C-alpha cells in the first residue's frame, strides 16, 4: 500500500512496500523524473518538464511507467485502469496532478491539500486540520497499516510557490 500527501508546498510519501500482505520492506515512492518529450506531450506538459512522482498503485508496473516517462516508446498497459497511479508535482510550476491508470494526468485547480493511495481519507483529515504532508504520513502510519517505513518528501522552493500563487517575493 502507499500513501501520498500534498499540503500545497510539500509532497510526501510513505516508504513501506507490503509483501504478501504480511510484512513490509522500505522502498522509495517519491521519484524525481526528467520527462522525455513523448511523456510531456501525453501529459500535456511543456517539453523538458521535471517532476516529482509520488507513487501508488501496482509495484510491478512502476518500473514500466518510469521507463516510459524517461525514455518514451509505447506507454505500458496498466492492469488497473480505473485506479490512481499517484500524484505528479511539476517542480517548475508548482502544479500538482493526479496520474490515472490510463497514464494521463488529471489536472487539478491548485488544490491546497490533496492525498492519494491507501488511507487517503485519514490523510485528508490530517491535512485539513493543518498538519503538514510529512506529519500526515507519520500520523497515518502510527494509526493504521496503510503507511509504514518512514517518509520521503520534497518541498517546493518559495519562489515557485509564490509564482504559482501570483505573489511577489520581496
């Protein structure tokens, strides 16, 4: 299972990957990816986009999606087309998107908080109560088996947040 949280500035993910539903091992679910031209076109992002991908979904498909994002070719066919495959944060614009099971982006209108993956309901409760994305993952991991293994996070630079939100940094 995976849990991804977004607090408007930071994207965070748990690090647990369950094996046979019995135990977990530590993995990285927050990947920094330089998208190839083909992936940029499919996602309708500018060529040369650099993203952070908060991963959820079928672990066996992640390497295939990553290969496609970085090198192009034919997009892999996902087993669970109706499930989310995580959140995509554009490092240049600060915009956040949902990655669908069809490998298309769901374009959000600058949400202040967002969560995806198993336990997203609990995560949204934490986020709406004012917890950071990192705190949210830690809290959910303490109270459920939906997240485990610690937290990876990426925080947007202040300049990107200010530009996204239409503010000037003095």
